[in-house]
C-alpha cells in the first residue's frame, strides 16, 4: 500500500492558503525540505507517520489531501 497525494495542484494551493513554503512545511512536519518538495511534486510518497505530521501541520484531515493506493500483485506460476 502507498500513501499518495490526491491532487498536486490542490496541495500547492493549500500550502499557499496556509502561508507555507515547502521549506516551512518540512520544518513543521519534521522532514527535510527536499523530501517535502518531492512529496509536493508527487515524486515520493510519505509514510504513515510523515503523512500524519503533514496533515497536522496543515490542519487538515488525511482524506482531504491523501489517499491510499492498494497495489495488486498477481501470482505468477
């Protein structure tokens, strides 16, 4: 399973509305600026703890900005 951003543009809009830069989000969520930028671009997916800290930092519910993608792995014989 992977935690992924629902909408990259809406995430950037939320950052602006809350007055955060990616650097400030990183500091508040206790992650590096680079990691915050990668998450914001959709290049990396946060783990559960990081996603929770991002939601707390932005004062939003998990389902507002993230979704969980369940990977299907087929068995090959």
